């Protein structure tokens, strides 16, 4: 039977001295909270017998952090998955005693989001949100920042001059990637439709810009129709896609840059007999996965929610624990996940 790892093995695996492990195990002197958390994580990984005792002993000594997050549309599959991943990533945190304060906005209305952001004051130590870029939202972020609550923008930039940082995809590149695939899959001249959630979504605006610029440069045989606003709703996207197909016999492709893709999938599923239309969407959900398998969807440009949530908590925690109240994190861009039928 293999011997259980001892103090020296734990020290070597954790990259610390045996003396540090001794102090931690026997409580002779204080050990930095970050070192404690790291040793606990390593102890669990290598099966050290003191792993559970260490975790119980130091848990109450770790700082408590209340992470505030505001998302949109609780009923949408993407935001359901986002919320689930937030909880999973929170459970992995070993360097603090974390608590998640999660709220959802039912609409894109700037006034609703601004009020919801303001309501988070006093309930969390640091805040992140998905929101449209609007003066009301910017004013709310300014007020919160002046009171010491730092706000991060998620997925789509807002309040760029006053927010603490941005985490998400590089949306201009996402749009160009969608344009690249559209130009690759559609060889005949014709029309391409583009849906955005709203004109105040800065991320959608960047995706639109990247999509159009790529097609102008590299696929001039395709003409992008006037941008359609779907408010990220299934029914509007469904009806608009059917209407586009009836008006444009040469409709060759559809790019849904935000939510509401389920409507486009349903419409193109009905229209399959009348000709092939390339479809690119922006989240891997049960419906888009089924669309890939059926050949209705050509590619999903997805946000890696697991990496996003881990990066978010680390960044937000750093602001709270390390006194970076007066600094701005800037942009943290994560690489998108590209899914096609053969990869699912």
C-alpha cells in the first residue's frame, strides 16, 4: 500500500519550506492567508492527511468577500449557464470566504439597470454587470465609484471612463471571425442579415463593425442588409428572419451577434427546403448545439464562461484585498471558443 505523503512531500509540492508547513500545521506562528490557501489546495491535490484539518482551521481566518454580479434575462439559456458557472467558480475559491450576491435585470432599459446597480451599494464589496452603454448607467457607476464601490463591465463595455475594468471577448475580433466564416461558407453573391440586441450594446456594435469590415475587405460578393434589432428575443428574430427571406430571394447568410438566436434557428429550420442559408450564432446552448448537429447552424462563437468566471473573481478579489481602489484594471480579453458540427 503506497505511503501517504508527509510534511516534506507537502512542502516540496507546494514550493515552500518545511518550516512553513510546520508553522501552518502546528499554529506556532502566523502564515500569510495566500500561502495558507495555496498549501491547502496542494494538500487536497496530493492527498495529504491534514488537508481537511487545515481547511477547517484556516477558513475562519480568510477574508470574507461579497461579490456582486448583475446579469440580464434570468430565463435565457446563456444567462442560466452564466449563473451556474459563477456558483461553480465561487466554490473553487480557497483564498477567501466568498459570497455571491446575484441579481438579474429583466430588460435592457438603462433606467432599470442604473437603479439595480445603485441598489447593490452596501450589499457587496465589488460589483460586475452586463449593461448597455448609456449616460444613466455611466452616472450610476460614477456615483458608486465615488462611494468606494468598484464596478466591472462584463461581455459588453459600458461606462468606459469610470468602470474598474472589462472582462469578456474582444468583440471587434469576434465580428471579424464571423465575417471570415461567412465569406468562407457563402460563395455565391447575395445578401447577409445581421441581428444585434440593441444599439446601446457596445459589444454588439463592435461585432457589427468587425463583421461588416471583414466582408467589405475580403468578401465583396456579399452585401449586408440594414442591421436588425431583435432586443435579444426569440420571437422578434424568428419573424424578422422569415420576413427577410421573403423579401430577399438571394438571402445567403444570417449572423446573430447577441441573443435571440433561437428564433433564427427555428426560422431557417422551416426554410431549409427553399435553399441553404449560412447561420452564425453567439452562444453554445442546447438549441444551438441541436442546430449544429442538424446542419442549420454553421458555427457558434462562444464565451468560455468557466475561464471568464475564474478570471472575474480573481480580478475582483485583487481589487478588494490588495488595495487597488484607485487603479483601473483595463481590458481582460479571453479567447472565444469556436464550435462547428464536427467539434460537438
